[in-house]
């Protein structure tokens, strides 16, 4: 049976989720004003629709760290009420991540953005290493707030998807019956 209508509905859903997720990322300007779209996470958002016999799969692809940005990460010392990541399955200090990876990532981000703070006492710029340590320590203890850039459009699209899938499947079956009777 040709399932063109069903594949079209899944394609439309995938495009919707990716477009909305990218839009959410561009709206989420963090406190440093750095995430104005076009970053690695933004550019990695994609979907595929795989069709096999009696099986339809839609895969959403993104950078590995996208799940942390979406769901948030609980801090080592923060309480559930302090962050919006209370329901997150991820937590700093669990011992599962790469040691020093957060500091290294922040250090490379700071160098790329050429971002530095001034020392209050001397007026000199802080080194990237010092800034990386300070930011990483704060994130490690407080966590990362969930922004749900992917989850919200995924769930909103699912609300509409059920009825559309049924109608598309119904059209595909009707087309198969009509085409089958003409043979």
C-alpha cells in the first residue's frame, strides 16, 4: 500500500517541530546576549522520516548537549525549588560526566566570543581560565534552567498529529482500495 498521505503528515510534523524549536532557540537570548541563533545546536536540528513495511519512524536529531538545554540540569547544591530543572533527569555531581568538561566547554565559548569581565579592584580583565572556573562553579552548584525549546513544539505538534494521522491513513487505505479495484 502506498502511504504517501501518512508520510506527508509526518513530514509536516517534523518541519513544524524543527521550525518551532529553532525559533525558540533564537528567542532564548541568555544573560550574555550570545544565543542569537545560528549556533551549533541551532544548525544541528534536523528530522528524518523512515518508512518500512508497516512501520513509520520519525527521528529528531540534534547535538548531544541539546537535551541538557531542553530539560535543564539540576545543580549539585540547589534545591528543587531554586531552579526550573526540578524534574530533569540530569544532575551535576552525579559522577557520570567527564571531569572538567564543563570548564573546558565554557573556556572555549568565552574565547570564541572574546568575552571577559573586569576585576572590580584592579580594573584589569580576568583571564579566560578564571572566568571559566567562576562560571562553571556557579552552573555546577545552581544547575541550568530548562528552556523546553524542543519539548514544547514536540508536544504541541503531537496534539494535532493524532487526528491528522488517522485522516491520512484513511485516505491511503481508500486510495489503495480504489487503485486495487482498477487492476
